[in-house]
C-alpha cells in the first residue's frame, strides 16, 4: 500500500495537468449535481503485497469520467492517478473499519469540501466508487442527492446483472479486455445519462434526474441496503383468485395442446398508462412456486428477479423507449439509460415563453408558490376542474360548434371547421384508451357518410380484437418481412439439490406482448428451440396471450378501468362523489414483506413546455382565434403549475421521510 500514497496529495489535487477532479464537470450557479468519475475494481485480482504499478492496474476494470467516452485508457500518468484514487478509497475504508468494527463494509460515503464519494460492493469482491460534485448553492439537498444516487446505482447494478450476467461469470468466459469493454460501455452510458438528464424544470430544484423518474417512490428502498430485495410499483388492480387461476391454467395448456411444447418458467402482467398512476404498475408476477411447483421441482426463479424485469420494462416505458429495438439492444452497444430524443429534449429545455409576447419569468407560470397554495392546487377536485372539466368544456363546445357547422352545409369551409384544441395537446396529458377509439369520431365525419359508419365501426371492432403486438418476439416490418426479436436475461434461480437450496444464475429468454396498455411478459428456458420458430409465436398469441389479455380487459372493464376519471365527472353533473375513499388525497402504501409500493402519486412529470413551443408554428398555421389562443395558454399554464406542484411534493416527501430519517423510516420497526 505504500506505493499508493507516494506523492498522493499532489496527484489528487492536480489531476489532469493541474485541474482538480471536480473540474471535469463544469459548474456554475445554475448547475446541478454531476458525477465526476465512476470506477469499478476488485482488490483480489492482485496480490496484497504487490507493489508494481503494472500489476496493480489489473484490479481496475474501468475508470470513467465525463471526458472518457468509454475508451480504455493507456496513458501511464493517468493510470497512476487512477491507482492513487482507488488506493486512497481503500485506505479510508480500512481505517474506518479499524476504528469501528460495526462500520458498513457494503456501502461507504466519503465527504470532502467539493465532492462526495460513494463506495459500494456490487457483486462478490467487485467494488464501485462514484464521486459526485454538489455545487455550494444546493448543499442543503446533498443528502437527498446522495440517497437518490445510491438508489440509482443499485438499480443500474441489478440491470447489469440481468442483461449481462454476473462479474464472476463474465470473468470465466471472457478475457479481461473484453470484460472491461462491456463495463466501460455500460457505465459510461450511465454516467453520461445521469449528467445530461437533469430536469431543468422546476428551476429551483437541482436534484431531480430522469434516472430516478419515480422521485420519492424511487427512493423508498429495502432498509437492509441489500441488492436482494428491490422495490417495485404495484398496480391497484387486484385480479381475483379465479382470474389468476384461469391465467395460470391458460399458460399450462401444453398439457392438451401439441402446438405448444413448453410452458414459461414465470410470467408478469403489467399495466402501463401514465394517465392512471394508481393503476399503473405490476398487476401480478408469478414464478410458479405454489401449486405448479412439482412441474418445476428442480429450480424456481427468484421473485426478486421478476421485480427486476418489471422495473426494467417500467424504465423503458417512462423514457419512451418501450419498443423492440431498445428492449433487445445488444449488451455491448449501450444506450440503455438514455431517454428517447423527444423526452430528453423536454427534460433539458429551460423554461421559456416563446409563444408569449412577455418575457419569461417564474411568476408567469406561478412557479413560486407557497406550501398552502401547492396543497390547494394538488387537491383532486382542483386537479379535476383544471385538467378535466375546463378542457372538456372547451372541447365539448368546439365539437358542438363543429356539429352545427356540419349541419348547416354539406361541405363546410375551413373557417367553419375549427380544429378542437385537444388534437395538439391531448397526448401530453389526456390520452384516450384504445378501446374508446370507436367513440372518438367527429360529428362531421359521421354526418358526411352515415351509410358507411356501421361498416367502418365493424371493421374497426374486428381489428381491435387482434391489435396486440409482440415487443419481444415475432414482428413484421412495413414490407411484411418477419423478424424474431430475442432478449436473453440472467436471473437468480433457486436450485434444489440434495435437500439443499442453492442460488445460481441461469439464462432465460423473454417474450413481451402488449395489448390495450396491458403487457404480458413470459420467461422461458433459453434452451427451448421453439422461441426461434414463427409458428410458435402465432400459436402463443392465438391460444395463450390473447385469451389472457382478453380476460384481464374484461375484468378491468367490469371494474371500471376509468375509475377516477369517470368519477371525476360527478362534480360537473352535481352528482354524489365517487365512493372510493382515496379520491381526495394522494397515498403511498409500502409493503415491507414483498417490498411493493402502491400509490396514486404520479411519477415525476415530463415537462410539457417544449411540446407547447413545438406546436407554435402549427397553431399559427391553424390561425386560431384570440379567444382560443387565450384558452390554450390558460390550459398550458395550469399544466405547468400542476407539474411544478408534483415536483415539489416529491421533494417534500423525500425530505420528510428519507433525508430526515436517514432512510430508516421504512425499516421493519417503523413500517407496517
């Protein structure tokens, strides 16, 4: 270790030719916390008595900075600096453990004047160190930033294990250089995404990051600080016992259907509709460890691995990357953490009011609000009035006017047929479920050709019955060419051997099918050859997936999937309010047994500001009347106020339940 500390202070303080390490990240008063470097190392890859720099460098698997761009470093001076930093971190941890035997060797947090460094055991003896710079003007949020980064790092590690397998397995099947390339690609993309996907809205919050899109929900964690029990978002949709059994029986139809030769080793049913945060989440996940355990008596997938698959899909859904190409990206090509271009642009765009003649300022959008005003704004009745009733009244009036114009003349002019405003704004906050599409025709269309309406609806109904698609599985391009997308995953599996249970990692293949915002994920043994045959996917869709999604859709329709949305119209019609007791407040329910989170609190909203700006030219082309433009601006301001309030609500919840309680609020003693 003596070699580590030779000229250590001068090297650390003058890294990169006299530049402090924190200067890797350009900081100013408007900047947020950003990562300086990430390194992964394994001290056991070298002998404890080794003093040669050439041999000591073998313990460093990767050392990444914002400027590294995932390239293996070969400069001797820089490699020496990396060794000194790792030696310093190891020395501090050893010193802390020597003075305090109860010191947590799994996770350590080292604070300095201009940065904070986290060291954490990833797998076996592989360590990760991550240094983050926190500007002085947001030091008050330092604890929130560190807790958030810890949670993000944990998830990133679990995703790496699931998509690439464990470090120990990689080291057995790959040479050291190839393993380093995989680590460099994955973690460099993580670093770049963390530093670039910081929300610029609201402007007074500097800790929010799209990698922790769940905000407060994403920071509720297993109090043991373990990688073994990840938290996950659970849907409020509760399938009946009979419905679950029917699904399981459907999945095991291979008993009497010779077209299918294998049954899945596990399955997930998820509901992804951001407009319904209470219902958004995992509906049911199963590894067949109960009545079907005899069929899989040799091994069972660990339930924590099912949670990893769900959160992986959820991550892609939030970042608008839930498509075949993103889900099946090769492990060495990166680009997992980055949002889609449209989402990234909205996240990184500062607040502007280019559509307005007045200069941009916070008061225009009511961004500086008191806690009392924020709570009043977040009242579900206020949200309903502002985000549902007001736009709906405007929309209904426009449709009525449209219908009147259509009745006055067979061929209305462009000035008579004004476009309803929801066309340009609906996708940002008011989406119509797919099964309601038949009811979304305009009056003009129906009046123009009444005789053809029944046939059109009939054709639509027929297509709606079979509009589900594979995200991972059999797909076709526009030319009709068929492709099979595959996604291997590596999951912890409980193996039963000689009255003992051991945990192994095994390779599986995923099949993901979506229909009506319902996503069914099936997990198969990778050795099953049918997953490479077209006929398998056709039979799977016809005999298993469509019956399952139809069963769930019928269940949801019977239980009113619109739930609160329909109930919200009661106020407008002066009827009794919905009997559901949770309509008047946001709630968060944490289950410390299965680590699930049920909540009506939405994720951090994607800022709608840039979408408004993008539509400026289109709005000018439509030549809207001044009254219509004023209403659109009013709606946009309401949306911004709502999003601002949601961000600050997450901020206050984190401060109250995470930061002030040092993350211990949700441990077994405090939670129930």
